[in-house]
């Protein structure tokens, strides 16, 4: 059986890096949830209700994950693993960048939390397609006896994204005063995540389609309908 090649290692590295950035984009919301609640809901709303609705918007991303996984898995069987692999991180990066630029309740009223909810649902759909899609992508690239290692490296990358989010949040709260974080500092992690996510989309274009999908394509065994 063949060993892991340089191409295999590059595939694992790019997949893990993209997964880390995507999980960073997904999780950074929770580290600034209290500030987001203050900015995106009416100031006269009770604190407990504001926090409840803010974390409800955060949870909405998890509710969208199963649907995103089902739909993107289907199109991964129809159009290719690589296309969906690039689409998933694009669908995460753009909403993350948009959240960092989103007007607050003071500027646009009730439209602010509604837009925030819509962007969060897109993030959930993206992460729902990213995780299983990434596992399939790397497992179909490497030799069968290295599938466990490949999935382990990828999962480590996803977990590193959560760690990265906590470190960035800590840095923002250390470098900015509480007033500055409330004014504009909270936007910085989202903008950074969105920009680096788009860079990761560009990097993923160098990935190759999986041999398994190419074989399915050659045999005309692609999914025809959902």
C-alpha cells in the first residue's frame, strides 16, 4: 500500500487550516455575546431577555447545521467534493465579515437583530456542510490505512479554531478598554475571520478533486436527485 505523499500532506494541511478558520468564524460570536446583545437589541430590554435572545441567535446556527449538512452532502455527490468544500468556507466567511460590518440597533432598529439572525443561519448551514464534507474529502484522498490519521488531523484543526477564537477574544479584551470594545473593538475579530476565511477559499482552489468522486463521475454514478 502506498504511503502518504507530499500532495496528501498538503491536502491535509489546507483542509485543517480551512476548518480551523471556519470554526473560529463560527465560535467567535459567543465570546462577544454580551456586547452583541447590548448593541443589537433595544436598550430598555431587560438584561436577562437580551441575553436569552442573543444566545438564541447563537443557537440558531446549530439548528441550521443538519439542513446545511444534508443539502451540501447531496450536491457534493452531484457536483464534486471540492466545489462544496470551497463553498462551505465561502458561506462562512462572507457572513462573518458582514457581521463585523453590520449596523447596530441604534442605526437600523429591529432590522439589526433580524439580519444578525439571517447571517447566523448561513454560518450554521456552512459549518454543517464543512465538517462532514471535510472528513469525506480527506478520507477519499489518503490510503485506506491512513484514514484515521487524516480525520484526526482534520479534527485537530477544527478544535484549534475554537482555541484561536478564545485567544483572539482574550487579546481584544486586553488591548482595548471596555468602552472601546463596545464601540468598535468587537468588530475586529469578525472582520479578521472573514478576511482570512476568504483567503482560505482562494487556497482551496489548489486542492484536487478526490479520486473516489472522479471514479464515480467516470462510472456515471453521481446523485441525480434528492
